[in-house]
């Protein structure tokens, strides 16, 4: 899983995410592979690069970087990728963990 923050108050956001997961565990052992969150280690791309950014800027730069590397994403390619056995196996594994954490999904 990737968490990428472009801009905003990451300190507040990090604390909020940490409280969310801690509350979900309810003081129980973390047997469900709930992500550990360390807000003090989280930052934004804007802060790292010391320049104002928007999500549109980052999307454009990522697309440009992929194209420079000879890669190109399209809806058809994404659908093909999602149909591959490796993707489906990983998706099923993660979905099963989510169902275990949230029985109302069953």
C-alpha cells in the first residue's frame, strides 16, 4: 500500500489516521495486519521539495516520467493488468483481510 500526500497539514492528517487505526483495534493485538502509523515520519511532497504543488501537478509529472521511461498507461492496459492472475490473487488476499476486519462486508 502506498500513502502519498501532496499538500496540506500532514501532521494533523497523520494523527487522524493513527487515531482511526488505533480506535479500530480497540486495544486488541494487531492480528489483522492493520498498518502502523507514525505521524512524525509523514510529510508531503510539497514540504519535501519546498515548492507549492497540486495533485494535478503531481499526476502530470508522474505521467511524464512514465512516458519518458517508455511506459504508457491506458484504461485498456489497466483492465488487462487487473485481469492477470497475480493481480487477482493479491486482490483476493487483501479483500479477505478487509472482510476479516470488517465483517459487515460479507
